[in-house]
């Protein structure tokens, strides 16, 4: 059975981005992201894909966009999160990697959350929507600090209910 996991790095005040990029530099988190997502489908909105500027090697890229004419060679382009989940169904774990709008609608279908909590204030223009945390159990937490002193934690949550509610109406 295929599982949907959300993977996100978030600073204080739910900041996840600014000017279509990450407002912090955290190489440790990028290595963790790569290790978790390698060999899997990564589902993202068009703006998230464009912020990356390329396909990530070793993963199947699924881009969700409202633009019916949008195409990216080497990627699967769909027009709803439901279609992205359908196209990724053979994967035992698919990852929703952003942006904010897809996180908001995708959390209803998610089985697991991989959250990197960046313990600092950053300016931002993209924010992680509030999740109903009563539906989630924290199953692990690892606290870390960079050489420059930036504190962060890897936190993993699993959904309490075994059956997620239906989701997915509008793409990013």
C-alpha cells in the first residue's frame, strides 16, 4: 500500500520560504531530504519546481499545476493532487515537497510528516499552513546544531487514524 509523506523545513512563525527559495542554509537538512526521497516520487507545485530549477536525480518528479500547457521534459505534469497521487501509486512512499498550497490540501491524505524545525526567526512570504496536530503522534525527535550555531530538530509524526480522509481539490 502506497503512503504519502509530507517533508518540510519550517522556521519560527511557520515560515517555509521567501522569494521562492529557502531563507536559511542548512546542508544537513538537504542531505536528509535526499536520503529520504531518493528512489521515490516527489510531488511538488510548479513554483516549487521552478525554484529548484532542475529535476532532482534519482527521483521521479511529479509537478502539479493549473496550467494545462505546462510541460517539463523528464517530469510527470498533472493538474491536481489527486492525479499526482494516482500517478505515484506504485511507489511505497511518495513525498509531497511543497509548496504551501499543496501542503494545505495534501495533509488530509498524508500518513507521515517529516518536519525539520529550524529554531530561528526568518523573514518569509510562504508559510506552512497550520495542521490539526491532534491527528498526529510524534514518533521521533532529534535536536541538532550547525557549526555556525543554528539550532534545528528533525521531527517525525505519524497519523493517529489509519484511514486518512479524502483530499485534494486544487493544485498549486
